């Protein structure tokens, strides 16, 4: 994060604009909306800007900017002249006094940026791009304008009116947050939007009287194969409301970033021969946090029920009497195959697909080899990178032809995706040649030959 977003309270605070033209006026309008007292220094000033200055009880000084001009009593300064050297002088003077300063359209000489704003006062949203793309920020603002009801401002005012009473009734801040989240999901919101404030007051009074300490709950959420845009809407919603997020090593940083920022995040990643927390420990953590009344998101790469041990976890939750939800995710097989341009089934090449785990037991993979050597079938191996050479040898030994196409998809659906194609005879050698690392998915079958035609990612 290159910039730190803050919201300044500028009511009755003196702010200086250097410049008297159209750009200065646009900035002054925003400051006036925030309740600032606007002062302007410029050799000339547009009439509408002068009127705005007077309406805020500010002053206009008809003069060019001077290096000895006292600045220390201003909360912030905006340099909005058409002379770059003057703007730089303003910046340097403000820096010497540790005053927040913005030089319009001159990023190196800005200590703060003015964002694109969605105004639903007292609810205000700001969108900033660190000055790199103001047009993009405005486009995003337009999108938000269309989806955020204007009634959100009234809802924020209503919440402020009741905030103290709710705080007295519900002392625990985590429980208080849950109360508000439940309230905003109730019919009360529409009553506020429609100005039925008496009914809204009745509903919140009723909710406070009926309030009980929330019980813990676990959300078993499939995070998909890596691309955050492949998350389901329900997954994202539950990730945003969880108090605790317990995640594994297959959850990408971009997806973890979408979880509620102030949630406790607990890493329980498991790699081959290196289990940060054993499965029994993970099960115990879920029960423990839920027992404390927490909403727990168990975030798992791919889909929880496909080689994710999700079934074992909810068995433990069921036995402990813990409420749970299961949110399926896009499993690595379908996600990685799609991003590699390899259809898992195809009318001419494969009428069935089989998912397998390539885990080794006592140094060798244990798979039903005879069933796997079958025409028009696609095999997908999870976690099969370490035993790949033995798997290929066994398939050939049981009758599969050695030139059967094979694809390795490393870190599929992410910007680091790498795809290597070979055959049963040579694919194991290509692991070292191409520096393939886990997590890697292996696809075996004629459908791999379609990649040259159908690939649309790396």
C-alpha cells in the first residue's frame, strides 16, 4: 500500500488554495462540502470561487504566492495554479512547516491526494490510485454510485443515533459488530430507506431486547485454485464476516487479502512431510474457536470435499455440536485445466474423467492401475509431483501407451502459472528441466493434445 487513506474532519478549519481558476474552484467545492473555511491567494479569481470563499467565511488575498507567507495555521494547502514552479514553491514551503499539501496533477509534489468520492453523507467512500490513474478512480466511483443506495446515508445517521444505546446493552465489541451486521441484513434497512423511522426505532428496540450472546459457527469455504475472481459470492460474504480465518498453504495471498482485515488469521498449512498443524490439531482449533462464540472461516484451497479433508473436519464439528456451513469451491482440476486450455472431457477424446491423489504410501503410489488404463478417459492427479516417475512407469507397465500426452500445471490460475506438456515416457524428466514446483496438478489423456489450439493463458 503506497498511500495511507484517512478521512479529515475539516469543519471550521482554515484551508488555503493557491490559485483562482477553474481547477482551484473544483477543489474548493469539495472543501466547502466538508465544512472548511476556504482562503485563496491568487492574482485574479473567478467570480464563483470568490462567492464560495465568502460563503465559508474565508478570505481572498489578491496577490501572487509569496515564500514568506505564513502557512502554519492552515490545516492543509492545495496548489492549483497553472505555473508549475509556483506549485513547487508552495509544496516546499508546506514541507518546511509539516503541513499537508497537494499540488494538482503533480504527484511528486503531493503529501496527500484528493480521491474520487461517493458522497452518502455521513457515509463517504473515497477511491484513490496514488495519482497514477484518476480517470480509473472516477470510473470506479461511477460504478459504486450505481450500486450504493442513496438511503445508505440515512442508515448511517440512524446507526449513529442508536450507537450509544447499543454499546451499553452489548459491551463486547465482537458481539456488537455481529448485532449490527444482523440488523443491516434485516427488514430494518428498508424501513430507514423509506423514511419509516418510527418502525425502524421499534425494530431496533425489539432486536436489543431479544439479543442473546451469539453461538459460534464454522464456515468450511472452498477458496478455489488461486485466482481470487473464481471465489463464489457466498464464499466472499462469509470471509468478510468471520472473526477467525484458519487457512492452509494453498490459499493465495490475494484471496487471504479479501478476508475481514481485523479477523484473527491462523496458518495451518500442510506440505509434504511438514505439517504446520496436524489434522487433529486443526479439528480441535475449529471446535475451540467456535466454543468461544467465534464465527470461524476454515479457508481451504480448491474445494473442501475434493482431497481437502473437509469431510473429516465437519465430522468433528458434528460430534462437538458445532453449527457449520459448507461452501463449495472450484476444484483445482476444473480451474487449472480451464486456465491451461485443456478440456477434461471432449466428445472425441474423453467421455469420463477421474480424480486421483498421488500421495505415496511407504514410498510408492497405491492406485487401481488396471482401472486407470482405459480408453477415452482423462486422469487428474492431485499431489502427484513427488511420485510422478513411479506413476508414469506403473501406467505404462499396465498397458498404457508411453506416448500418452501429459500436462503439468504448476500454480494454476495465478500469475505464476506454468504449464509443461510431455508424454508418460518423458514428463518426469521435464519436472527438473522446467523447475516445476508444488502445487502442481497432473493431467493425463488425449485431451492434453488440444492445448495448442485452446490455450488462452500462460
